[in-house]
C-alpha cells in the first residue's frame, strides 16, 4: 500500500550560473514566458508558474540562482530542459554559461 506522501512527493532542483549579467538573464527569461504563463518579476527576482513546476530565480552581483519545484516527474524533467534551453538562448554570446540542474533529495 502506498502512503499518501509518496504520491505527492515534491521534486526540487536548483542551478547556479556564474555571470555578471544575472539580472539581464533573469529579465530575458521572464519576458520570454510573460505572455504564456503567470510571471512576476523585477530585475532581481522572478517567479514563473510553468507546467512542470514553479521556477524561482534570483539575480545577485555575480550569479543567477534558479530553483524549480514540481510534483510530476515527466513534466518536471521537461520543464528543467526547457528552462535550460532558455538560459542557453539568453546567454548565447557569453562563453561557458550553461544551466546545469542539481536535484535536491
């Protein structure tokens, strides 16, 4: 018999991108989804309700932090991939910038 908490296990992943362009990246990513999903953002923080989970981004002087929280494994993994592609697109001219997710147990 499955326990109730097993059916609704929260999935969590984070990524940290070292860049002095963190605010520009955050804004570019948020603006890419503002007409499709619920988005709240300014130059330092963003919250985006994506199909696979809620994405929270924070920009500071030298990095962009991303945290994704969801509950459906397939949608969560698809959303991680989609976010990484948006980061890569926004950062296309800055060498070495990549979104690498680390799952939190």
